[in-house]
């Protein structure tokens, strides 16, 4: 019986080629999207699950009260680490102090490469459950040791066993390789770490820690990670350690005034609930919901198409049902037959979807910045897939199986059977649903694109074109700025060179302790603080509103400040140039007196979607050093010509370090990566949604034209024009699309208004976006429906009016 049902199902598919193509193709496209999005969502929600203990790992955070409410930060003080280990060790299985992640110069023999590393205490490998290829988790017990990632080990030593081989860090410290671990995947917070080395070695390299930071509760520069004991939850541990800092601040009144509390943030929250500017952000989680909802809608569209066309075609089979019943078929057999056809289509569509996903996954990984693979060996994947096949086949086949099989053969064969007037109502509702979803996606895609373009067009306040920066990764860079500048200018390809604390596209330092005339005595704002060399403004192309730039070799400018426009507005000084600013330095409470030299336009150094921080620029040497070199290439010289000459100068003056530079225009463009990825994903899914909806319309319009074939023939004989017939067949579909647009516009406005609130610097939702989306949907509908409508209107009426 099964073979007979399968044969009949295949014959029906071949007989109705257009309908079969639309059914299978549309459903396959929807399934492929669902699989891709399912993989993407799983990758997001399973972030950090690579670490076996990730449910019990967390980061120690400091929560403080400020002008804008409570804020959190992961930058902690050295004595807090000692306090937690001494008085709160029973709350933790592991407590690991770590440096910040930085780029270092690693050399082995003649090889010199850059590597991103972190100094951590010896329990880190066990806590993170690194998968060791050489050595074991005890690799950081030796003070002068290093554990390399597999890729970094290969870069330094090839495929040889690197254990006990020597690596030099920043051309200063020799360390012994004690372990090699498997490269961490992209969906971990530590994925970019290429090596780990002991935290105590980092302390030795930075002697200021022992001199000034051991007992200083105002110096925030460490990270602390922890793993709780089995059975302890994070809220319990957070409650136990909350006063670990506060009880030590008797001599630190300023720090105590912010009511600091210590808590532990679970690793499972780091990715989807990151801390941005001191606040827990829900943007990544919202992105998961957005993409998930989009994928679900696309899949629903495909299923709607399938059910629409399945039910529409099944009504034509009323006579077949009548004849089968007349010759003895039982209702149960007819139900099996219709379900067999439904499941066959779903299975074929699923097989095609798997092929599409396997071919498109590399492209999708590149688009989504992921490392996903099709989990063909995963039982859960197949369980979900089989459940989906069963549910879809059941839903699509239920109408013909249970409704048509109930027909009375006498009525059908006598020709008195008529489908009810409301039989097409469910299909109309489904078409409205389809185009509502498609229109919402079109509007959302346009607004995402406009938001990215709006931010890209923002005045940066400096010129990133032809600007490159190099990190000063070792001591060999320092004290050579004058000779570097002179040699670079001699090449004829460089306009200017300067040094700064942090690269141009980041604000790496902020401080309080500022005072000026008219300041509210209760306020203690944090300003962005950037140490620079006098040539910085000329290098990056500052735009002055008032005052002047720093002048090289001018001793008086060492106590000068250049402030940005936001800082000037915050200070509320009518004529800021020449005004005195006092800066009380947190390390020793010394009061430093400055005069404002000039005010520049705001430089967009952080997120282009955020309001610029009030920032002050000062000459290096007083309160902090510099760690980046900035080079402005001449406008009329191509980078391919300039870079080899610049590299030659660096190899000559600083031969111990690789020439590892970054283009600042590329660094700035990278700030739009997440939103551009959102836009591309939205555009991709929108295109598929429109395609699937058009397939459905094409199939339904084909069915309607076929159903009304004799009516069209009679109208043509009576003198109806092609235009009249086209309007007759297209009108109903156009009305449905207009209804869907009336529903989609307010829905899209609501969703995108909420999404735009995540950005302080955002575009507006203009009326023309909704009009353009509506017009586009109408044009697409007209083109799709017209294909079948015009073909039906041009048909010879003799063919449609002849008897069967």
C-alpha cells in the first residue's frame, strides 16, 4: 500500500510541475533559512560553553553609584585581589588575577611576530579547561613560562614539539614553552588569546605595581576571574563578597563616596548581556531575538505557501475522491494517500534544504563572522528536523486528508458539489500574513541600512585617510621619537608623526579629579584623558573651534590642555581659552595646574553611535606615558609606495620589533561591523522572504487563473479587453497586499523605534521609508500576479470553452 501511495504522490508531483516547483522550492528555501538561523542562534546562546565549567565561572566586577545611577566595571585594584584571596577564599574554587589583554612582540630565533596574550595566575588553564596538545594545565607554575595556542606555536616553531623551547617577550624576558593548547573557537570570550603567561611575571615587568599599587584602592588596572564551588550560585557569592572593598576604604574617602560593591558576573552572561559604558546592555540578546524572529517568519512564510497551494490544489481533486470512493476506497485509505503526498513534498524539500545549507554555510559564516558547521552527527539536530518534518507534513496534509476524504461520491460525480464561499478565506488570511511579514522585513532592512549610513556620515573630527598607527609593544620603541620623525620625513612619503596613549580610534583612559572656575562642588565627572606628543593634532588633523594647538619645543605648553567641544560645553566656560583647570592626580593627590590652549571639534574615538565623551588632551610626561605611534602619509603618495619606505625606517631604528601597523580608516570602519552584519543578514532574509512570498503568489495566481479559465473565455467572447481581464484577476491580490501594508507599517515602526533607542546617535524614521516599502511590495505583487493574469487573458477562448 505504501508503494502505491508513493507512486501516486510522485505522479501528482510530475503532473503539476509548476505547483510542485513552487511547493518544494519555497519550502526548501524556508527550511534552509531556518537551519542557518538555528545554527546561528545556537552558536550565540552556547557562547563560552567550550569551557566545561562555564556555568560556574564568572568575572569579579565593581559596582558604584554615579551621576547616572549605578555602573559596573571589570577594572579592579591590586589590594582587592589580596582581600578576596585572604578573607573570602572559601567562596571560590579558583580565584585568578589577570592582566588586560594586550598585543606583544614574541621572538624565537630569527622569527619575530605579534601575539595577543594575557598574564594570568597558574589556576587559569584548569579553570578554563584548555584542551592541551602538549603539556598540561600546570604550565604556568614556573615564573618564566608561557603556554601557546596551536596556531601561534606553529607560527613560531612549525610542526615541531615546542616544549621547553625559548620565547622572548617584547625583546626583554626569556620564557620557556610549557604547554600548547588547542586554538579557542570564535564563540568564546577568550578566542583571541594566543598565549598565557604567569601573572607574577607581568608584575615583575611593571615595577610601578609593587611601588605604588599594592595598597592603593584608587588604582584600577586588573581583571579577576573566579570559579564558584559546586552548589554555590552567583547571587550567594555576590552577597558574601559585596563589602570586600568598602570595609578597606577608611583612608580613601573619595573611593568610598561612590558606595562600591563587589559582585560576580556569570560567564554565561558575558556575551548576550555585556557591560558597555558601565551599564549592562541587552543589544546582543535583542539581536538574537530579531534574527530568530526573522528566521521563524521566513519559515512560516514557506509553510504558508505550502499549505496554501496544497489546499488550493486539493479542491480540484474532488472528482478523484468521488471516483475512488465509488470504486471502493475507504476513507482511511484516502487519508493515507493525501498524507503520503504531503510528507513526500516535505521530505524532498528538507533534503534540498540540507544541500543548500551545506553549500552556503561557508558564505554565511563569513557574513555572520562565525565558525559554524552542519551538525549531521548530532542526534538532537535530527530529532528537531524529524519533528519539524512531521509537524509540517501533518499540518499541510490535514486539510485534504480529512476534509476532501469526507465528500459524498454521489454529489461529486453528479457535479452538484461546490466548495463553500468561505473556502478561500483562510488562503486570503495567509497571503495577508505573508506580505505583512515581508513588508515589515523590507522596512526594517531600510532603517538598519539608514542607521549605518547616518553614523558613517558623521563628522569624525579628524582625518583617518592615510593615517596608520603602530603599537609600541616593547621598550625598544621608547626614546626614539625624534630620530624616527626625522627619518620618516626624509623618506618624502610622511607628513607628520606623533605619539599617543591609545590609538586614534579608542579612548583608553579616563579620570576624575578635575576642577575649574564655576564648577559644581558636588560633581566629580570623569573626563577622557589622552597623553600625546605636541605633533598629534597636526598628524590626525584636528579641527579647532577656538584657541591653538600645542607647539613643539615650547616648555609652557607642557602645562597646557586642548579640550574637545563636549568638555567645553560641560565646563560651561564662556571663553575657555586661557582658563585654569586643576587636575588632582589619583596616584599621589598632587594638584597639577593647567591652562586651556584650545578647543577642538569632537573626535569620534569610540562608538560612532554614542555621544562623544568630554575629553582633555595633554602633553606626555606628567601623568602617563604613550604607547602608540601615529603616522600621516602624504596625500599624493599611494600606500603601496609609502609603506615599504616607512617599514625600512622602522627596521633600521627598531629592528627587534615587527612592522605591525593598522590603517585608522579600517579601524574606524570596523566599528560598523556589527550593524552592517545585521543589515546584511536582514537584507538576505528579506530577499528570501520576498522570494518565498512571490512564489506563493505566483502559485495562487496560477491556480486562480486556471480555476476561472471558462469565465475568462466567456468574458473574452463578450468583448472584455486584456486590460479588463488583467485587472479582474489582479484586483483581489492587490487588495490583500494593501491590507498587509496597513498592518505592517505600525508594526515595523514599533519594532524599529525600540531598536533605535539602543543608539544615542541615531537616524529618524521618515514617512518615505514606509511609502517606498509599500510601493515596492505593490510593484513586486503586480509583476508576480501579472505574469499569470496576462497569460490567462491572452489565451484562446476556444480552448477554455470546449467541453472536457
